[in-house]
C-alpha cells in the first residue's frame, strides 16, 4: 500500500497547486456533501467492494478528496467516501486503507468528533503500519 499512499500524495499535491486560492472550510464542506450525494445517486462503487476509505467532511479540501478518489478508481481501486456518519468502527470495516486528505485540521477534528477519532485510532492500532505526510493526505494502510 505504500505506492498507493505515494500516488495519493502526488495527486493531491498537484491538485492543490493548480487549485484556486483557499476558500472557507464551509465552501468545501458543501462541495464534498454534494459530491457524496452525486456518487450515491450515480451508484458509484462504494460500500461493500471498497478497499480504501477517503475522508471528505468539514475541513477537507474538496479538490484533494475528489482527486484521490478519482486516481484510485481510475486504477480500479474502489473507494468508500467517508463523512462523519461513516467514520465509525463499523464504517471502516473491510477497508485496507483510510486516507485523510489535507485541509483545515481544526474543522476536520471537530467534524470527526470523539467517536470518529476513536474509530481512526482503532483502525490504526490494527494496521500493519501507518504512513503520514503533511501537507497532503494521510494514509493508514491495514494488513
């Protein structure tokens, strides 16, 4: 999964460099939520077959989350886009990795809440190893 994390970092870095100047976090939240609804309506591969979870809630740069998912799915790696309702121990079951794209950390922390942060902690504790990069996405691969 390390090449996967590297690929995600490159995609987000390129997307962020070419993006418009940063917008308020709530603008990205709206874009992320609309994108998640569009995926659900289009019946994109998601829940059961997903191998990688990508966090896309408040504070996450929309272009980063969307670029990571697009790059992974172009390689036929199904993704589960995670908002705070799916950032649970059950919501992370069956995933091989969780990616936390860059953005505004205080907003991400607040959006995840104690239950979401506990789910991430449980996932990482069961992981073969965790890899993180900043700025950019953080990837937690599981065995």
